[in-house]
């Protein structure tokens, strides 16, 4: 059992590292969508909320219900509003000065 | 492991990969929406996987929660104006914090007997961080929305109290690990989290909000991580770590853009809020002369310009002037003027705030430039239009070591031929720092509501043909 938390610690450290690497490539232009997107992803606590709401324990069900509601607001709302924002980012009639935004061209 | 539980675990693995791809998509505006779709897919897979979990024995509360949450989530996202994005982000951090905190409480009440020492500690940390994020974000929301004073509330010994609360929570978690049956200790930890959230954000002023919001983002992620450790769920650890590192990275960027040390920020930017408030306006308010200009004067300057740079700030968001900015830029461009926008990392109330507003106003994103990319251009620029920005154009940050914002990277606005500042009044504004730029001979102050001034400038340009 004690080895499980060491394993989880591995997962945590590696995920943090991957996250840091991936996110440092996000241009400042998209920092607000990044924040609202990661907010939607952190709505993954929905998974834990589902377990609480669907359990046999009554108080846990009530708390789980509130938690499911809150997490769903973040998941549904977070993805929706991030998409609404990203739809607005457009480039019109590419002028010559465009090369300046170099980091925006990573993928 | 039963076949069903294997499916559950594998669905989490797929979801984790999709989340990482989702964030990777955000590295360019072109791939961002496709990336976001992968994130949505990942979330769907994770939720469906969870519903197969053997521990879920009833679905009524789940369905009710999903219906309520979706309703509220859709309603908020569909109606909220882009100028209110910082408020929405703050609010959603509070929802996220509350969800993790309540999950922690539920888990503690449900099965604290069967947990390892490590899981108990994680549970305590999860509940503490969750409640801290919850009240901290509510406070941030209140300050942004204006129902809590945006000014920093400070008193003596504040830092000691906050650090004391933090230590108390850590000790409480230690006690809980020793004896998990002590319910009152568990709830005291929860209460400490609630209190510390309020206390930590209270001393922070409106202009520091980009840092606070990034930091709360990071806390929300760490709380989700702690949940993952408590439940032994890798998907929560991975997603929480992604969220946490994103918040951490943004906090680091913001602290760099404000020239604050990270240690300073990590403790909720406590001391920093004191500095601007305590600083006396060393340049002296009384009797300094500045060029108050009319819209006609400003129009005349613009007519004679070939290159114009806009510098938007929080004032643009307040007066909802982004569309007017775009319209003025468009009429300048029709006259053959080259127009650019200079975006400071801490302009506005959250990272990327100005970019989103200008994108909403249909400004092509290749005209938006970061500090480092545009700062050499000012010397070659005919006119700069400052729309509701203040500290980010203050030359004192470069020249005056006694200024509270000394060392903060700012735009070299004063190098351009003329500067037009749109400002509500000559008050030094929130931070209380006098801005030398406003008194320079080549600066024109056009006082009044930014949006109205911009619209007047547009018609002024039209008449000039």
C-alpha cells in the first residue's frame, strides 16, 4: 500500500513536468482561453464528485450532489466559454508584419 | 481488477492523453479549437468511464447534479460579456474549490476507516485547499465585481496571522493522521481553509488581480491533485497537475511582468499591496502643468501620423471601449496609417484580458504585440494612443528607484513623437502612483470617458477629409 503513493507521486511529478512544458508554449495571446480551458479540465473533480453522489452514504450523496453541480458548471461552462473565446481569435488579410508573432506557430 | 474496472482505468488514461493534447492545441490560435474539442472528448470519456465504477450504486443525485450544473453553466457562458471574463474565471475557481472541498468532506465521512495515513493527509490537504480556493475566489470575484472594496485592506500583523493559520492547518493535518477519528480537527482544518481564503485576498488590490487569479488557478489544481492522492485516482492527479502547473506558470509570468519576487507572490502578494498604498505621490500633485487637449487637437496629430500604436489597459474594459478602439484603428488604416496594438502582460485584470477583448472587437490577432516584440518600435512611431492604461506606461518604472513600481518592465512610450492619453480624470488612479508621462511636453491628455472620446475622434477624422 505504501508503494501506491510513491507511484502516484511519480504520476504527479511527471504530469507537472509535461504540463509545464506544454503550457510554456502557449502564447500570451491565448492566456485567457488557457486559463478557462484548464479550468474546464480541472472540472475533472466531477469524477470524484460522481463517486460521492452515487455512494451508499446519505450525507455523502448530498455533498456529492452539490459537488457534481459545481463541477458540471465548470466543465460545461468552461468548455463552452473557451470555445466562444477561441472563435473570436481571427486573422484577417495577413499583412507583412505577421512574422512577429513567431511563437504562435508551433503546431 | 475486474474487466469493468479495467475499462474505467483505461478510460482515464485516454482522457489524460486527450487533456494534454487539448493544452498542446492552445499553442496556436489555429489549432486551439480542435484541441479544445479533444479536451471535451476526454472529459466525456472520463465521465462515462466513471459511471461504470463499481462504487456507484445510485444515479438519482448524479443526474440531478448534472442537470443543475449544466443549466447554470450554459446560462453563464452563453450570456456573460467578454469584459466580465475575469469575474467568470474567479467564480469558476470558487466552484472548482467548493467541489473538491465537499468531495473531501464526503470522503472523510464515508470511508475514513479504510484509508492509509498518506490518504488521510491528502484528504486533509484537499479539504483545506478546496475551501481556501473557494473563499479566496469569492473574495476575488467580489473585488472585481465591486461589492467588496477593490482597495487593499491591510492591518498590522496580517502576515503573521495568515502564516499562523497556514501552520495551524498543517498541524491539524498532522493530528488527523495520528488520530483520524477526531472529527472536530477535520472540520477545524476546513474552517481554517475558509478563513485563510478570505484573509489572503483581503489585502490584495484590484491591480494585482492577474496574479491572484493565476494563483487561485494553481491552488484549484493542487486541490484536485490532493483529491487524486486521497482517492488513488491518477486522472485527478494528472488533470490537477496540468491545472496547477498552468496556474504556476502564469503566476510566474505575471510576477515577472510586475517585477515582484515569486516568494512575494506565493504568499498571496501580501506585502506588495502595502507598497503602492503607502507610497506618497513623490512627484507632487499640485500645480504641475500638463497639456489638456481636445479631440480636435488629438485628431490633428493623428491626421499627421503614419504609424500609430494603441496601448489598452483596464480602463478600456471598464468603458467597454474595445469596439471603438477597433473602429478608430480602421479609420486610421483607411488613411494608410500603420496601426499596431501593444499588450502588456499585466494589462487588465487577468492574463490575456486585453487580447480577448480586442479579439471580440474583431481585431486581427497578428496586430497584437507583446512587450518585448514592440518596445523597440516606439522610437519610430508617430503617435501612441493610451486607452485606460497607467502603470504599464509609467517611465518612473525605469528611472525612479523610489517609485513603488520601479523595475517593472514598461512600454517605451515616451520615445514616440507624440502620446495621446485617454483618461477619465487627472487622479493618479488606483495605485496612487503619479505618472510622469502625463506631464511630458509631447503628451496630450484627453480627459473623459474613453469610449466617447474615441467615437469623437473617429468623426473628427472623417471630417478632416
